[in-house]
C-alpha cells in the first residue's frame, strides 16, 4: 500500500472543532495523526527565540545521575551515548530542557503545552484537565519539555516507547506520544529528522509536516531521529538543528 503522509493530517481552527472519536479511530487504524491549525508559526518562533536567548552551555547536566526531583524543575541536560531502560539499550545525542508547568514559563511554552496535554488526555479518554499543572495523587505528571537535536549528528536510535508505555499500562491509560513540530527540513537543517516507520516506510516529520503541526503516534509505532546534518561539525555551543516539544506522562518515583 502506498503511504501518503497528507492522509494523516486533520485541519482544525480550535480544539473544540476536533472530533476525538475520529482522532482515536485514526490512531487505532493508522498509528499516526497530525493536527494542523492550532498553533501558529509566530508562537513557535517566539519560543525558539526565548530558548536561544536563555541557553547557556554550562547549564548542561550529564546524561544520567539527576534526581527525580531535579527534572521537576527547569532543568537542562545533554544526553550522550547509550543507556538501558527496561532491558532495552538505546543510544542518542540530544539536549533536553525540562520545563514543568509549575515552574517559570521561561520559553513562553506553557500555553502550548497545556493544549498538547489536553489533546493527549482526550486521545486516551482521560479527564481533559488531568496532570496539567500538578503532580496527581498517583504520582503521574506531565514532563513538559523541549528536545534539541544539534547540527552535526543529533540523533535517536529507532525504538518503541517501552518505558512510557509501561507507565501508561500500569495506570490503565492507552499510550500516545504527543509532540510538536518546531523546525523544518530545508530551513533549520538540511538532512536527517524525526520519523515514524509505517509498513516499513519512513515518514520524516520535518519533511512532510509543517512548523506548528501537532504529531500523535502510538506505542506500536517504531520511531527515531536520523542524524541531523551529519556532514557538518557537531555544534553543542548554540541552539541549532532540530527542536521539538513533548508532554509525556511520567511517574514520580519516590
Ligand atoms: Fe520514543
């Protein structure tokens, strides 16, 4: 079957316009849904400007070793090399800016995260307001954050989200990842990008979709990030390459 990326896009003007029966149905059958029209390019440009302005390389924390409480604050870390999660060994190179809803809105992203969390909740048939601005009694919270894949080799090995899926399963939530496209192939970088593999065919987000598109995929979907501008020198000194936002449901491990 020919996979046409445009078939995954749903155009809307506001959240109320979105038919979540249709979204869930599409996720069930296609594993991928793109929601277009909710976030403007201007809003994203504004946030990227803030990320660049706020960024200090010396604030990078190491790949592992932080406490669970650290990431519940505005917290920056550089993830390098391999790490085992639930017996699965994965390698990667990217920077994360944890930016929880109860912390200062340093990137002017909180309004956007809130919308993304609502979408995540509604996809999973959960109360719309679940884990928006607090850690729920069962320890679940939304790890709102920015990921930056630097020019010159930022990547993430192809995988399925086993850890996050486990958190969702233990708490009886069907698992969906909701992310935001904040950069574009050909504009912010020349090669590589985030992808899902459907029926053996790669769909590269930054190639097929626009800045401001919200991308939803499910646990069955293989995904990863192909090396960003691998023919260039690695640049860890500035905010460059691919940028995206996540609102994954995390479990506070006490
Ligand atoms: Fe993942």
